[in-house]
């Protein structure tokens, strides 16, 4: 919505007040959540078995965030060493065999995947790649989409899940295989659609004549793209067009200072994430409705902020580590997530958190279906199908359906308001009646309401329906006269900080 408004700077004293209030609200709510965590540490320990803390003496650790515990364990077990091996192999190849970089990446990625996932895991992935490529030879985007959705749906078939578990030596290895297949499915869709869109008319007659001569190079490129080791297990997502263009560029020399500073940043983010789960037991608390009902209002706000902030810091670590390796390979990875505390719209959240996934959705779903260039109805349908696919890709659970629906409605409402405020009669009235600074304050107030719903949608995604339901009930139903107003006031400060960040 900000592009439709004439944004100006506010007085320095006013912005200073917004910064202080925002920062103080975070600290005080986190302190209240920490206080509640310590008061109920014994009962929480009995329910979820808190781990012995190692980062901070005297503090226990909340281990109940599955994703953080899962990737931490795999990192120390094997992923960290395979990524270091990739960095060494990549630099040696760039120095001595630059013309074979893609082949080396493909071989190393396959060997690493075989080491971590086993022969059957790699075989299953190669089967997915092969089916996608064969269907893509028909040069029909509709058939490629149908094939990809069918392959994705197999991840939720109980019989196939049991079969895949039988191939794996542990439950963790099965989940690693599951995540790898899910991320590779996005790459297969990207490759298939790029192949469908860039076929020249005169290629159709030669396709039958060339046969394997065409298919083998395509399979080689698809394998190198899908098994590129730094991005293989968890992303971030790069489209095939970006990957294929950038992999051909010569690798620039990278200074040791740049590498060490990048590693230091990732280490600081990791320490911050560990500090949060030592200091606040937010994941253990959010899993129990009794605690959610007992939380004081400030601690409830702290829980909401802690959950979304931890999710942000977690992906700074996960994406930041591999993005450093990608840059060492001469590629430009998607921008790292932006801090969620300065997000003040649904649209901004999708654009700036997972930038790779956002670009993927725009290129392969939103624009091909019409987007904003073919009328309002096509835009509504394009947006709905983009959110629908994200829900399906994540597993299509009931809480994900509510999350996708709320995000879709949020984006649509923001776009409608942007069109409304930019319409000639209303825009003229606003300009005549309100100064530019008051216009910005009005935008921040509207954004505060949007941010409240954005936080609610994030709580649905991170904690499930029960967390979102209790948060909504306690803040906006039971506390509409006493709690909702202060919440919106603080979110107004957050929005002003976010707007200022965007301006600068």
C-alpha cells in the first residue's frame, strides 16, 4: 500500500519515541514470558522434558521446536562436514577445472545425497526427476503441473510413507528424505516449465529424430540443478533460469575477511536462537492450551513475538549458512529474510521473508495465470491458487488451510484499500484534508490493524489452530476494550518503524 501514499519523514523526536516504545515492548513482553517460563519450569519439564542447557549456565533448553532440533542434529552429524567439503571442492574446481564446474557440482551433490539419504533415497529422487523430465518433453505446462502435483501428493500416501520409512535407518533420515523431495519438486516444476516455455517451433520436428541426444543433456542439467548441494535439503529456492544463467559466470575471488564475517554473522544468529530457547520456553508453552489461557497479557504478547522472531532468526541461520556457500560459488542467492518486527503488511511479508519462494510463485503461478494484468478476477484467482499451492506443498493440514485463507484475504484487502485510496476522488480529499505527515500516520494506523491479523496468521502457521484461536479470543474478543487498544497502539509503533526502514 505504501506506493500509493506520499511518504515523508516524521520529526526525529517522534521516530525516536516509536523506536523506544517498540524496543521496550519487545524486551518487557519477553521478560514477562521468561518469568512465566521460570515459574512453570518444573511442570513444563515434566511434560516436554526440557534439556540441560549448555549455552547459559543455570538455564534449561526448550527442545520442542522440531525444525530447529532436527537441522541442528543433522548439521553436527553430517551436513556441516558435507557443506565444508562442497566449499573445498568448489574452490579447487574453480581454480583447476572451471569448465567442468557443473559436472563436479552434479557428482558431488549425488554422492553427498547418497551418503545422507542412502541408495534408495537417491533412487526415489531420480525417479521423480525422470518422470518430470519425460512429461516435460510434451511441452505442455498443464501436463507438467498435473504430473508435479501428483508426485507431491505421494508424500501424503500412508502406504508410500511406510515404504520409504523402511528404506531409512532412522525417523530423522526419513524426514530428511521428505524435505529433500519437497524442495526438489519445486526445482522440477521450475525446470519443466522453463523447458515448456522456451521450445522453438522448429524443435518439434527434430525432437523425434534426436531422441536421447536431447534428453540426456536435459537430464544432466536437471540433475545438477536439483542436486546442487548447498540448496538441496532446505533451500532457499532459486529458479532454474537464475541458476543456469549464474552458473556460467566466472567465479570471482572472495576475500578471507568476507568469508569470516559471513561465518561470524551466522554464528551470532545461531547463538541468538539458542539464547531464545534457553531464556523463553515459548514452544513448550504454545503446545498446551492450559498455559495459553493462564498467560498474563504481556506474556501472551511476548509469546506471539517470540514465536515469530524465533522463526525469523532460525531461517537467518538456515538460509544464511548456505547462502554464503552459494556466493562463494559465484551465484547470487535470494535475499535473506527481513525482520518480522518491521513487517507491516501481508504483501510485504510475502515479498521480503522467503524471497526465493515469492519469486518462484510469481514466475510459475501468479504471472502465467494472469496476475494483475488481466483484470481483477484473474488477479483474485491467481493469488488464491498461489496460496493454495503453498498450502498443498506444506502438507495441506487444517491449520495450513486457515493460514493460507487468511493470507489470501489479507493480500486482497490490502490491494483493495490501495486502489481505493489511490482513486481520484478519495485521494484528492485525503491530500486536501491531511498533511503528508498525517497521511503517513493514517497509513501506519491501518497497517497496525493489518499487522495484528498478520501476527495471527503466523501464529496459526507456527502453533496451530488452538494458538490462533486463543490469541484471538483473549486479545480481540475478551479483551477488546482493555487489551486490543494497547496492542494496536504498539503495533502502530512497529508499523512506523517498518515504514521508516523502507523509506531509508
